[in-house]
C-alpha cells in the first residue's frame, strides 16, 4: 500500500496519502450526512480500513460492520466513484480537505461531535435521533483561502432567501464593512441575504467562504454561477457533499451546522418566523459561538424570526458592525465605542446651574433674586452657577440682570 | 387646628385633612423637585409641621431647619399659594393626591426613595448629588382614573418627539392593542411618540395616564390641548409640579422617574442616541421594572437609542404586543405564544422519511431500490418511510414505482 503515489494538496506542503484521500472520498458519498455511526467508526479504525470494511458489507465475525454503520451505508456501499470524484475536483483546481491534513479545522468542527441532535444539527428540538454526532468526513473545496484560517476571524452572515430590500442592504453593507476590517464573511450560496453578503465583501476586495448544500460541481442556484466563481477565485467554496449531490432541502439544514462551526459568530440579517437562518443561529449558540440578530421594523415579516431570536438570553441584538466585532472578539477586545452622540454646550453642567439657565426665559433678563426663586435654588448658590454659565458663554450680565446669550 | 374643614377628594371616600392638603400644596411649590432633604424632613415631622417650620425659615435651637432643607427651600419659602392652587385645582375638577390619601401609590413610588441618583433619577451616571431620594411630595391630578389602580396593569409607552412615521405607527397601534387587552398606557404629553400612544389607546376606548413636566393648568405642548382634555376626561393627567410651573428641560428628565415608577414596565418605541426616553428606560430598570425596546431599521437614527439599549442585559426586545404583555406579567403568566408559523405537510416527519421524499424528483417515478440509494437510507427502512408518506398523502405508488403526489 505504501507504494501508492501521494497527491499534494495544492496549497499544502504536507501531502496526504492518496489512499486516505480515496477512502474519504468514497466514505463521503457512501452515507448521507450527518452519518454519526460511520464517523465514529472511521475515527476508530481509520479511513482506509473503514472504507474497505464498508465496501465488504456487513459480514460476520471479528470483521463485521457495526449494525448502525451497516444501516447508514447499505444503500450506497456499492457506489465507489472516488477516483473519478478526485479527478473531477483536481480538474477544477480543488482539493479534498480531510482530518489527516493540517488544513482540517479540527477545533472548529470538534463541537459538532459533542452537541449534535436531530438530523445532526446540535441543540435543536425534535425527535430523538440515531444520527448523533455529526462532524463531516471530508470537505470538498475550491479556492485559495485555507480552512484553518478560520474560524476566529470569520463571521457568518445569513438570512432569508426572500429578503427585503432592507435585508439585502444590511447584508451587503455590513459584509463590506466586515471585509474592510479584515473579517472573512461566511455564508451559504442562496439568493437573498447569502448572495448579498458575498457581493458586499467581494466588492471591497474581501475573501468570502461559501458553504454549499450540494456537490462542489453543482451550480445552485443557477443565478449565482458567476458569484460562486468569484468566491472560488478569492476565497473558498466548500461542501461535505460529494460531486453531483443535489441540493435537497434537508441538506440545507444539515449544511447550516458547518457554517455555524466554521465561524466565531453568526449574524442573522433577516429571518421569517421559521427559517433555516434561525436554525443556523441556534446551532451557533449550541456550539458556544456568538448568535447575533439584526433588528428591523416590527412590521416586517422578514424580521419576525430575528425578533423572536432576540428574546433568547444567548442572542445579542447588533445595531451596527461595531456590535458584531465586539461580540466575536475575545472578551474585552473590540468593545464598541458608543455611537457618535451630539454634544451640547450644557453637557456636564451642575444640575443647579442647569436649573438656573432654564429659569432664564429665551428673550428676557432676570435679577439674581428672581432667578433663585424661579429655579428653586438657594440665593447664595445662584451666583456660583451664573459664573459657571458665564464662563461657558451661556449667559451674559448687563446692569445686574442676566439673560441668555444668543446662539 | 382640628376645626379646619376637610375636603373630600372627589373619588375618595376617606377625606384628607385640609390642613394636610394645604401643607403639601405649599411644600410642593417651595422646593424644586426632586427635593430629597425636604421629602425626608416631611416624612420625619409630618407635612403640617414641616410646612410651618419651612415658612419660619432656618431659625436656630431645637426648631431649626436642617441646613439641607433650608437650602432647598430658601428661594421660595415666602411664596405660599396653597389656597389659590387648591381652588384652581378644584375649579378644574382636579384633586391633590397625597401620601395621607389611600389613593397614593405608595408601593409604586417607594423605590424612588431608595435608588435615586443625580437629579433624582435613579440609576443614572453623573456627578454625585445632594438630591438623593426623590419621591414626590404630592401629585396634582385631573381625571376619573385612580392612581392606586396602577402600576401592575400599567405600561409606559415613550419615545422620541421627532419620531418617524414608523415610530408613530408602532406607538399608536401597540397602545391601541394594549388598551384592548385592558392595559393602561402611561406616557408624557409630548409631540411624537407620547401623543401617538395616547391617541392609539383613546381611539379604542382605553384610559391613559399623562404625566406632565409642568403645572396641571399649563397646556404643553399647545397642540395637545384637546388630547390632554380627552385624557383628563377618561384617564388621568398628573404632575408633581404646582400650578403655573413651566415645562423646563430638566423637569422632563425629573418627571420621567414618575412615569417609570407608575408602571410595570416601559416600552421605548423610538429613541435617538441620547434622549429622555432612554433615560426613562434606565430609571425603569433601576426600579426593577421591565425595560423594553421596540426594534427598528438599523438605518434609522430614531432607532439608534433602542438598539443601544437592547445590548444591556436588563433590556428586552419586544417585537409585538404579546412580548410586552409577557414582560410585565407575573412570572409564568402571560407567556407569549409563538407567532403564527406556517405549517407544512412534512411537519413532524421522521428525518429518514423526509430524505426519502426529497429523493423523489418532482415529476418522475422511482423504484424503492433507487430511492434507498438516492436518499442514503437502508432498503429495509425505505418501505416504512414510504408508508408514512403515503398515509400523509405525500406520495403515491403505481406499478412498483413511487412518485410525489401532486399539490
């Protein structure tokens, strides 16, 4: 076996054994993600032995497949397109990122094996499932960005396909600002918020990561063909699904756990009451990542999900990009400055001085005694307050009577 | 002294001694609220003795005024219009509500004496103040609603004077819905959100409470003359300021603590980055009342303050009136139902059955073996899943091949 040639990953100095790549390519097609039993089996016996034993079928005796692994793989175990898949990937300049590769984002994905719930998405309600832990077996990728550069500086920007103009604007504008600040935007590839997020970041020269719910060779949605090429040229297009896999609905939900895991936090720009974006947010929360929602008009159905999420204690409302940066920064770093607040000439005035000033009418003069009465301030103190106001240019005296200074 | 006649408050069976009313009417004018030292002094010696000693001035010996009380009252102690003020109030059908009256909302206002900070507003940053505790000395009121009916069922709806159309809409619509649910809306009387809140509640036959920052005889802003009459006819117009007091700016801030104290929670509809509404919200939080903000577009300056507030742990985002009711209800009561969510024929489907259904193309039939492969589901289980889908009317079989059921 050691005579097999090794294939260097394009951007990786440490080549992964080709036999391992072939085994993982086969395994990533042989079970529908998330395939928890198979993942655990691969961890236990290694990808090459796992692939061999899955190909051989359930068998009996010491080499028998665990029943759950047999169940997950029975329908497709006869389908081995690993060579063709890797060739297709290579032809498109892509690479298969596997746990044996230093680029594998092991820490980022580790949480998935711990908190996974129904259909592999962690922390969600639903019937108990046999799927359990759900780290991907391999990731098919195209693009120069390295996966192990995330997730600390990566932020997911997700939301509704049927986004409003407002949602599209926020996705585009904030993603551009995030990219300007050196934050890599991660999203799906859907119409609506996903597309706007990629476009905003790309427009200012940022890299983005698109996580697909189908094979790397599929262009879905078709309208995003050019956009996905841009992402692949500068950032990264990545998926756990083998070439040719179609974008079935449940795959979007399963895929969302990868988006959440690859980022330090997820920003939900717009979400209807029941949506995949809400789900990604809940996954992010279960993984201990920041969960952020963009507020919007309470009259907008597309903000309904955001406002429902905002009521959960683990969810933060982000009103500007500063807030996003604050949420995903290590504690104490990146604290958002307060928004630019208007200053007033009366800022910091003693409350007594404020009262004296307000006791002065706009267009009339007052004696000190009258001012003391109207302001309810002790006569002995009015003089002090008037001097403070005078020093700030707020009042002026003429012949023993005080008036407001114009302007 | 006991020979003085007593004046029954119009809606109150227990008459308050007229001497007490005159004393409190005098005291409410003699110091600018919040007058913490005077309030403490009144609590200690009673209103009648306090009024007599303030009138007499600082003096010396055992009857001497505490220096802080002397300071608070020195400028106005010679002004006694109590008889005229009460006559004016009576002529307008009003009443002076005092702590000696069962209508006095003692529990609601108690917190003000404990947590007051600078300028009497509790929990706010600013220079240390000599004002300290700041419960009002008396409340001048007009209208049939009784103050002691709050604050459990009362909610403050406050916000910017320069509200946007969106803010005005929310204030009006939500206040109407609150009134419909039997919640009394409390607000100021300003243009913008305050006015819209009153109008919304009044429009559906609700009572509202307007807390003024000026005398009960002043009409401010002038545009709200008719509106304030409506409030006084059905609800309550109330103020701690004596007749004739002008609406100076600092009085709005001081007044806000009364709004917060009289309600179970405060809803900030719109607020610029620096605003009185934000302040009312912070006061409400310091008093342990619910603090709620209405989200809005992040592009709107008038929602900026709401979104900043939303980042504080004690502040809740309310996306609909259900949320408001939930926040101000005793724990466990009034929980908001989830928003109406669309139901789908696939709700509650086993994940495996979902996969099988999604493996069926829209317009083609499939054999069971092909379905098992495409869905990645064990052949033995596909049949079970297909029966579940068939029972729901989602799939149909013909000649050993399955297809989606149209519609």
